[in-house]
């Protein structure tokens, strides 16, 4: 049985997560806290196996708390549980085991628990951080593995037109269909690094091979017309890099 500690400044969010964890029958709740100071004090005494950690804690940062947790001996596994996907890269740089988006999905949470159990069985969390994505399989197969509901689907990378994110959901749009996945957009961006994909907007990654037209829009922004006719917005933040790559 895994011992979990929950850090969130919203009591309702803590209650929801506790309910789902207890339903799994794999976890007992060691404690909970709503602030960094309270969490540090309790975690050092209770020594939980894993800490579910929100990033926005009133006027405090869960990322700072994670830095302190990493220095503990033994150090519990960290799972960020937040409503914001823009911190995912920072979270994985802190060797977080996983990154869950609110509202919590029970199936996605179960995948996290299975990952933690597997990591623990091979000798601990620090030996197998979640950020260590395999490099060679993508180069060898030209495919990327994504979790769709309860299935692991291999998607041809070059068939992907773009990847988008809205309302906490990430959608991979290919030439043939769409895949709704649990991973935040920044995790897909990390997996697809060194390929033909480019971030053009906070909520979009595009495959440069499938851009058919660049249409000027307002305030120095653009729309990209993709091979299937879809329009993808380009925000001003990413215009300069797009112009350099495409040469316009």
C-alpha cells in the first residue's frame, strides 16, 4: 500500500483527489496540507511514498516545495496535480514522476499509480524519472506512443498535422483522424523535439511539412492553412522563429 500526501490550497480539490485515491485501493492518505510550510513540516515526519503537489498555492509555489522535497532522504515521488499545463517542463526537470491536470480523470490517475508501483519495484524513483523519454525508438520507427483512453496507440509522426490544447485536453490531429490524449501539450513538445514540429502558439504545435499556406492576420500575427484545410493561429511570440524557418 502506497502512502500519499496531498498539497493543495483548495480543500475541495484535496477531497476529490483523496476520494479517487482511496477508490483505487492502492493508496492510504498519510496527510494533507494547504501551504508550503505546513507541507514541509508534515512530510519530513510522515515520510510518504508520494506527494501530490499543486503548483499554484495561494501566494506560494509548489515548484519551490518540490525543490525542498528532492533534498529529503528518502525523497518521496512527486506528482504535480494542477490546472495549468505550462509548468510541465519545469516539473519534469525536477524529476516529477507525473503531471496530472485538473479536473482529475480516474483512469489517468490509475496510470500514474501503476507507473509509481513499477518504478518502486525496480529500485526507487530517482533511478527512473519520468522525464527520461526513450530517444532511439522514435528515430527507428517514426512513431510516437500515446495513451488514448485505456489503449496505447502508435501514431505515425509524419501523419500528424498539428497538436492542440484546449480546456485541459490535448488533441493530436492526423491526416486520417484525431486522438484525444491525457498528456499536456508541453510533454508532446518534449517527445517530438528534434523533429519537424514547431510551437507557433501557446496551444499549438505544427508539423512544418503539412503547412500549405501562411495567411497574414491582424497585429502582425498569422494563420497557417494546413493540408486538411484547418487553420492554426500563430501568435506574435512565435512569428520571428517561423519566419526564419520558412524564409518569408
